[in-house]
């Protein structure tokens, strides 16, 4: 295979008048294979997201994902929040203070204590508390959360669901 001389600072290499080398064909084939694999993976992700949206749409409650330790910072909030509290999912996700702002003042300390405890636990945590909706009505919710951990076992996300429950006339379940 002929070689060519190069000036200082230029790349050195070989060229082949007959076309790409076997190594070049291997690289091109691998690039094509990786592109096909990426397209399949993206399609599987789109399908999983569609299944998730369909499942969440059937839940009669507010489903969310939030950052650990940053109370109220929702990464995802289901659209049911608008029907239940009169606040859009976009507004809720954009304003991390809304969760604490809408929580009944008498419940804040108890709920935050429970949230801190839950971050160190591998067990689901449940608590009932009041939220004031956009119209000013006080509504009772039962929130059940689970901490999601990364590969090293560190808490990374809070996954939860809020279901509306009857007021204090009902038998208390997890009120402290």
C-alpha cells in the first residue's frame, strides 16, 4: 500500500486507491448497527412512555416524581392535579413552592418530619394531610411515597401518589 509524506503537524496515514480498508468497513458496519439499535431503543422508550401515560390517566389521584430533599420540586406531575386542585401540572412543576404553599399550615411540620423519615427508609411511607385547592377549599389527601435509589443505593427520586380521602369524620389511617 503506498504511503504519502506529510508535513510537520499534519496527520500521517495510509491510503488505498482501491477504496476503504477492511477496518473502515468494520467501523461503518458498526455505526450502522449502533444506529439501528438506537432507533429500536428509542421506539421502545416511546412505547413505554405511552403505556405509562395510559396507566397514569386511569389512576384517580395525583401521581408524581420529585427530587429527594428538595420538597416540592416535581419532575413529573400527572394531569389529574388540575381536576383535583385547580392547578395545572405545568404550573405545579414550574413552582417548587406550591406544595408547601398549598399544604394546610397545621399539617406542615408533621408532613415534613414524615418526608425526612421516608428518605432514609426502603419502606413505602403514607400520611394524610390537607391541601388547599385553587378555590380555597380544604381537601384531605392520603399520600403514599416510595424512595427510588440509584445503583449505589443513594436516594435519587421520590415516587408518590395522592388520593383524595374523606375528612376527619372517617376512621384515621395514618394521621399522627
